[in-house]
C-alpha cells in the first residue's frame, strides 16, 4: 500500500471558500456585526443564479454550514455574532426571528 498524500485544506474549508451556490464576500464570517453578515449573505444569495432553492434558504444554509463546521474552533463571541446574524437574516427576508 502506498502512502496517502496529506491534504492541506479540509473539505469544509474548500466548500466555504469555493461554494458553487453562493459567491460570498471574503471575510464575511469574521465580521463582528450580525447585520453586515446578514446583508452580505442576502446580497450574495439574491445575486446567485446557481442556487437550487430560495435565496433565504441558500443564505441560511451557508451560515449554518459555517457555524457547524467551525466547531470548537469558533470562539464564543463569534458564535454569538453568527447566531444573531441568523435572526438578522430572517428579518431581512421578512420572516419572524426565532426567540
């Protein structure tokens, strides 16, 4: 058996960086402003012609995917910001925030 070459990037990092569904702005998930994150995801989802579902679902899926895949590497404060961004995203699309 041959040795497997070590992959330097994780598949989830690759999906986040090169998603075929949305062209997200670089560094959007690092922002400390939930409203900016939500607005950026909304713009990206509405502009995309490659998504397979509604703009809301695409944007929310990308945000949830990022939160879930970051796991323990995501600090508590940034996790709170991203969770608040979900409610902002719901508001931006005219839906009721969870609460």
